[in-house]
C-alpha cells in the first residue's frame, strides 16, 4: 500500500511534484494526475537538474503528458522496487512523443529502472539525445521490469537531435516486453493480449516495437546491450535497430516557428517542459498554433 497519494486538483496546470537538487528519496508515494477531471497537458513528476534521487515503490498515473520526465543535468536516478507508471499521455494511440518515463537530453546520465511495471502509457520509455555534440546521454539501464500494453513503443531510444550528442551504453536486460502498439480497429492485434488504456479505436498507433533503437543524422545509439529479455506479442518488431530522419522545426532565437506538419497544441502550459530536437525547453507562452 502507498503511504500517501498526491492528486492533482481539477484546475492544476503544473506537475504535482517536481524534484531538483540532490539526495531525495520518495518511498511508496502515489502521484495521480486525475485525468478524468484535469485536462491540463502536464507531467506527473519532473526531475530536473537533480542528483542521487531514488523513487522506491512509487505509483504514478493519470497525467496527460509524461509520467516521469528526467531532464537537464540529472544523474544517479533510480526507479525501483515495484514502482508502477501507467495511464499517462494523450488519449489517441497515434499521438507519440510522451512516455511513462521520458529521459530527455540534458545530458542525463546513470538512470536505473529496475523491478518496475510500465504499462498503458502512450509509450513506455523514451530516451532522446542532447542537442550538443560531445554532450552524451549515458549509463541508462532498464532491467527486471515489465513494459506492456503501451500504445506505441515499449522502449524508444532515438537521436532525434540530428547533429547532437550520442546515447551511450544503454542496457536493457531481463525484462518482459509485450502487447505494445495498436493496429487500426485492432486488426492483427495479438489474441494473447487484452487491449489496455489507449489501445482502442480506428486510429492506429505510430509504433509498437519492443525495443526500438533509431539512429539519425551523425548522432548514434552506441554500444547498446539488449540481452536476456522476453519480448512477445508486440504489433511490430521485438527489437529494431534502424536509421530514420524526422522533420526539424525552426529554433532560431528565443521563439520556435512552425514550418510544416501538425501545428503546436495550444493546450501547452507556460512552465511546462517540451522536447525540441531532443533538448528539453520550458514553454514561455503559446500565442497560437503556429
């Protein structure tokens, strides 16, 4: 049982919990974004420029953005001992970019996810690189956990900043990874899986790979180790090492200018962190969809 639960009010427009600084232990804490009444597109927990942080047996759920965002210069972050991250992200399975745990640029280093359940999110875990050459994301370990029933990839490691740093030494071992992704109307969805939160409807997901390693530009996912996992019943590949290129927005100056593709969601909240080319930025204002 959780020692206590922090729940967002219907009108809260920022994460219920944020951690910075050093030497913090959260044990058996529940964080509930209360998505049934709170429509704010925010994270449940932000870990920003923090060191030596342990989340032990925490339960994080029901936020419309990331469950946990780990960014900035954060290092020595441990999520362990029966922690559960679930039911986070937008409701549409085709909406990608948020995750139960989002490790975003930084350079973040030495994050250990062990003995946890990550399920029913938009994506399970997303790891992205920094926007600076030589500034690498390193030492990310995911082991002895279950990643399942996420609408997109269970684990996505991608160098979305095409000329930024690398992702070094990712280790994924001893996990069970299953039932991720959603085909339109469920056609072809494994009969061994029961559809979870966000796995429904006529819209298909953008992903559904067990472990998706995407190299882009000159940045690389270097020396990853994927071993001893049980990976089954995902919509796409169990493990996919690929190259891919995404479009890039104009980030000149202090304003971000829309160029093409989907416009910006005007539901973004000032103070919220978003990813642009793999780097976390804090939203100042959103004057329009462009």
